[in-house]
C-alpha cells in the first residue's frame, strides 16, 4: 500500500510540474477566466429568460401556478440579481453580496421551476454552488491581505470551511456524469480515473493536479455531449443542451479557481506543508 502511495505521489508531482510549466504564461489570467466561467451559467440564463420572456411567463403561470404579475416579478428579479451578481463577481466588487444573491437565485429557481427533486439538476447545482463558495473563500483571502495586522482567526476558519465545502460540492457534477449514459470499457476507465481525481480533490491530496485533470476532462466531455450548436431539429433539446453546457462551464470555472488558489487549510496538501 505504501509503495502504491509513493508511486501515486511521484506521478502526481511530475504531472503538477508539467502543468505548472505549460500553464505558466496563463497563470495571471486564470483567476479572471475562472470567475467568468463560474458565472457563465447565470449570464446565459439571464439572456435566455430575456429572449424567451413570453414563454417563460406562460410556463410559470400555466405549469407552475404563479399568479399573473408574480410571475413577471419572479423572472425580473432573477434577471436583475443574476446580471448584477455576475458582474460584481467578475469585477471583484462586493463579492459577498453577489455570491449570496446568486445562491439565492439557484435556490429560488429550484423551487420556482419545480426541479428540486430532479437528481441531475440537483447534482449540477451543487457543483455550481461549489464554484460560488470558492469565489467567496477567495474574496475572504483578499480581505485578509488588506487587513493583515488585525486578528483573523474567525475569518481564517470561515475561509477554510468554505474552501472545504466548495471542493466537495464541485465534484458532484462529475459524479452525476460518471454514472449517466451507456457503458463501455473506455467509459469505465475514464470514470474510474475521474472518480479517483474527485476523491483527491475532496480530501485535498494533490488537489491542483486533480482539479486540472477534471478541468480537461469536463471540457472535452462538455463539447462532445452538450454540443447544442449541432442540434437543429429540436428547439427544446437544443435549449436543454445549452443549459447543461453552461452549467458545466461554471463547474469547470470552479475547478480552475481551485487550481489558482489551492485547496485550503483542511486538506492533506496543506497538512503536509505544516510538517
């Protein structure tokens, strides 16, 4: 068992070195790219509601039983909060309020659209929430740097817990994808490697390398499976694939932010540094 652990550590260390060398030119841009991807699903949803306003109102009133007027208010608030929150996250302004607002949108839409018991929707939204928590923990890190001379015990603990929760929530999208669809030998092998990477991210062992693997894997999977641009015969299917595509992008953004910021205090990587 110890030999396997040593081999795994040696392999992951080499992989991290390769990733660092390749990604060095992009390193300064990774945080802003990650933030944009994290809110991509909210920006797409804002545009979709605006462009399909009549259909959305009809659905809320006829299928969900919203009174006339309340449906308009619900959709309008969604647009305002998603647009404002996304802009603030990208601009790194008032991020606490932006994240709380976007989390509120996720919860409100789950109940408003009647998708709270849809397992696929639930797992995807857990991953989106994980990305938002990673942004929130990163904002606390920046605040710590600004007020370094002040006591930071509770703030540090809060950030560490948020990073832990964010890491764990991020992996749910892959877990849902791994057990969905037809099985083949290639699918089994890729799923096994992916699940190992998910566990490594969750416990914070070689988390940056594991997160980068999941970024690459989910990006390829997203283009292959959620290729909404190639669907012309079914408007409904195209809309559904587009929704899944941008939600996956948001999860990819969360993993990218993890690559940039690291796994946080409650992780094997950080504990090893302490010793």
